[in-house]
């Protein structure tokens, strides 16, 4: 991991290096990318024909991988700056506040799901909602306790619990990294991921029950946390290393990287960029090819399995990430892309609203897998997108008022 330091001292796009004052703070490109990922996930989860386009559009990669990795990268950046300013103890306090905030959002979604959504699903015979909350409808008190402990994770409500677990592990990971560098953190994380590929989650489910609660395995969430933690730990390490390199780099000289710089000048060797583009194109072709015979889980489908984060999916994600590092900032600078930054800056609030909109969409159809009429899709899709941007706008206004009150008080 130490070898990554020189590579991250330049911006992905070939624009002026991030050592300039305006680049030392929040990277708007990352907000744009997070906004895009949130919109991508929303289109995938909504019961409309839009998911035919948004479902693994660029290969065997979904918005969830990018959302988790990018969140970890930004946490790594942020906590490094907090530590440099106020010490290691301040990072633990800051992470605790952030984890609690996400947990409260998750609890609010659970309350909404276990009251209004469950009641609507039963009263109006909405099979999609009944299937989604089947364990709760069978054992409401038991399920509510298990959900509060992050053991019961219904579909659509299983990403935030994973996020919370990773945030809770972050202080430990950073403590190890401070003492022994990020290498052991990443190696251990990789080892846990490898064990997950051979059934670690199922083994722990059968042999470990800390709280004595019996939750059906199918209700513990689709995502294998033991596999997906690799994305978080690698993202956390790279975000921290990037922040270190920016803080430790001297002011740019007259020979600083200029627009149109080569791959080598932005820290990505030309051979690696070409290889990544080639790998990404291969997976893109496979994604849209009739390869069902080898995608069967009993054959080779485990290579690109989403829920267990198969090795093929990891390679695909890494290749796309390298390509984005090189060209992402230029894409983010496009005028019609920039508004997505507002979604990324209010990512948790926008994500929560996206869950509510998806639940509302599933509530429209009485059948579990029935396709909504086109007129309902035509209303649901723009209303959902409008709700996401409205949420981002209100969050931005609330944050601005909060800052004004803090300034006035001081």
C-alpha cells in the first residue's frame, strides 16, 4: 500500500494537482460520482422499465459497489484531516456521531416499514410488500428487536446496516493503520473476503448466535458483509493515503500537471490504463452477451456474483475505477452532470428517500413481480427523481442555516 503514495498526488483528470488551495477541501468530482451512483441505484430499484437500462449498465458492477467504496474513500479523507487538526480521539468521536446518525436514519426507515408499509401491504394485499417484510409479519416483536440489532435486514433496507457495521469498524482499522500502516488492514480484509467466498457467512450463521435471536438466513440481508468489507477497507486506506499525499505535497511549481497531461503524469502508467480499458470492455461485452450457460451459479456464475462480491466482479470494478480515476474529473465537469453533486453532498438523506420511493413503487402493484402500467411508471419515475433533488436542496438549505446559527452564536 505504501507504493500508492506517489500515484495519488495528482488528480485523475490531468487537471492541476490537488495541492492547490481550492482542491485541498472537498472534491466536487466525488460528490458528482456519488450523486450518479445514487441515481443509478434508484433507477435499478424502482419497479419501472428504467431498470432494464440501469441494471449493471457498465459490466458486472452495480451502484452499490461504488457507493460503499466511495463512502469509505471520503471517510478516509475526512478523518485524516480531523486527526491532523484535533488528534486521534477527535476522529473516534466524529465517527461515532456519524455512525449514530446513519443508524437513526436506518431506524426511521424501519419504523416506516414496520408500520405504514406493513399495514398497507396486508390491508391491500400487496404481495411485494408482504414478501419484503415476511419475517416481520410472522413475528413482529422478534423481528423488530433483531432489526434494531442489525440482524434482520429486509431487502432495500440492507445497505445501511452494512454501512453502519463498516463505520463501526473504521476506528479499529485506523488504529491498526496508525501503528503498522494500512498493509495489515488490507491483507486481513482480503483474507476475510477469501474466506467469505468459501462460505464464511453461512458457517457463522450456523454456529454463532450472540443475541439468541433466530432470524431466517434469507432475512439477514442479500449482501455478504464479510465479502463486501474488502471494498470498504481498501477505499478507507486509499482515501487516507490520498489525504496524506495532498497534505504532504509541496505547492505546485511551474511544471505542474496541465490539462491534457498523459497517463503517467497523473500517476497511472499507460500500460495499466490500457489494460483496465481492455478488461472493462471484455466484461462489458460479456454483460450483454448470451452467456447464461456459464453464468449459472453451479458453473462459473460465482465469479461475478453480486451478493458475495465474486472475484470477477472485483476485477471488473477495479478496472472501471482506474478508468474513472483517469477520466472521471473531465466527465464530472460536463454541465449536465454537475447538478448530481447536490445528491452526493446529501447522500444519506437522498438514499433514505430513494428507499421510501421504491417502497411506494412496490405498493402500487398487487402482484409480487407484476409490471406497473406505463402511465404509473411515467408518473413514478419523474416524481422519484424530483424527490431526490428536493431532498438534496432542503438538506443544503438546512446545513446553511445551521452554519449561520453556529457563526452567529460564536
